[in-house]
């Protein structure tokens, strides 16, 4: 097969696995503006004060967390959360993402009777309301042979993706207390049969302390919940070393590691969730050319391309693959191999992995015929 130039159309065709996507960072701008107008009508916010923030395309890391604060203010009720989850799955499916681990921090809002559990249930309800693609969400129980819950494809729509597997990661916010973090871990364990598959540690990297949430992460290990950590988003040598010593199943970003930490990471083979545009647009990395992706890729270190916050940065996973190809000269075969290797790093069970392998085998046959 003669290798052809990689373009966006081909990157959309490529089956993809998304392992680092925040629910609140996946909100459509149009939805965010609509929610802002509703709160403006209720005199909760002044729409003109937030409109320019929503429409700004180039944000620093500090501005991004200001944006997240705005999102947290706007996405406060069950109805909005259901809508955001539904639209996020639809958008990923439209880009031929075949497996999605969507992460979100369970929130409480006593004024409307929202608990962490009801928040997660609202996210699940949103996922289950998707009609544009078949969603395979709740994992099968091999002991009871409980069927997987799926949503049928409606006849009037022909999606690029015939099926998308979706799982949830519950995030611990770095600002939380130990008790609050433990509550999230216990909730994740209780909702294993409802599509929750693991734990994430995230939040503003300049706030909170790793050692405050460490008891909760140790509890997650006891409960055999897979764990991924936001690691090295800002320079913090003590914390980065502690995270690598903790040895989670995956880490995200890994931007500000020093030579000894790179050595530890590479020797541990901890997979890295690479977020090219997120790191560049927040100026954590000077340019795509300078991104540590290529060093890890050349070292054959486990990695997977991800979006982080597609709504926040106006990006898609297809575009991340296109950027990788354009910047680092990767071929279609190399991109396909990298996408397929991501199966190894998903938190889903063996049955799902086998199904994903079949999808990639089929696309590989088509690739060789191109």
C-alpha cells in the first residue's frame, strides 16, 4: 500500500479511543451560552459579563480554570447535567470515537436537593437518552448474565459510529477534604454496575494537597478501582514523585517532569494520556513541535491521544490525531497502530477489549485496501 497524506477526513474515519475527557470541558459553546442566558433571566449572572469569556478561543491555564468556575456555576441542576452528558456522547460518536471514558466530579447542591449520587445519576440519564448512536454503557455481569443496556439507533440517522462504548470515571477534586474524597470513592464502588469504572484525580493543580486525598486513593486501590491521576500539570517535584511512586494505572498530561522523573515514568511503563492542544493552548508547552509526545512515542512508551476539554478548546479527537500526524510526520499506519494500542489502557473488561479489537481489525483491513 502506498502511504497517502493524512488529512482530517481520514482522521475522522479512524476508529478512536478517548480516555481523558472532562464532562464539563465537553460542553458546546451554544449550550453554555444558552445556560448563561437562562441564569441572566433569573438575575443570577449578567450575560454580558460572561459572553466574551465563553467565546474566547485562546485561554491561559489560569483563564481555563476561571472558565471552569463559570461552567460549575451554570451547570448546577440535574436537567442541565443530563443535557451536557447527552451532547458530549453525541459529539464524540460523531468523530468516530468507539470507546469513551468520560470523567466528572460528583457535586452537591443542597438548595435543589442534589447529592453526589443524584448528580451521577443525572449524567447516566443523559448518556442513556442518546438516540443518534447505539450506546453500550452498563457493563455486563458475567455471573448473573445481566444484559448490557443499549440504546437503539433511530432509522432516520446514519451515524459514523455504529456503536460507542461509554464508561464513567468519578473525579476527586484536589480542593476536597479527605472525607469528601472518600465519599466519591465509595460512591464509585457502589455504582460499578451502573457504568462507573474508576477514579480520577483532577482540579486546579495549584490548589489542594496530594496527601489530603491520598487516603481516598489508597481506599480506591483496596476496592480494586482503576485510578488515573492528573500529574505534572505544573512544576511540583515532591508531588510528581509521590504520584509516580503511587503507581496508578494511568496518568494525564505529564508536562513538568524533570529528568529523574522521566526515567521513573519510562521504567514504570505507566500509560500517559497525551493532550496536545490542551497543553499548547494553556501554554504549558511552548508549541506542538516542543511537545513531549514525540519523546514518549519514540521511546515506545504507552500513550494515548486525548482531548482533555474539547468544548473548552474547540477541538476534537480527530483533530488531535491530525495535529500529531502533521507535526511529527506520522503515517496512516502509525496513527492506526497508536489508536489500536490504546485498547490496552482502557479500564473496561476483557469482553469490551475484544469487541474493540474486532473493530480495529476491520478498519485495518480497509486501511490496507486504500
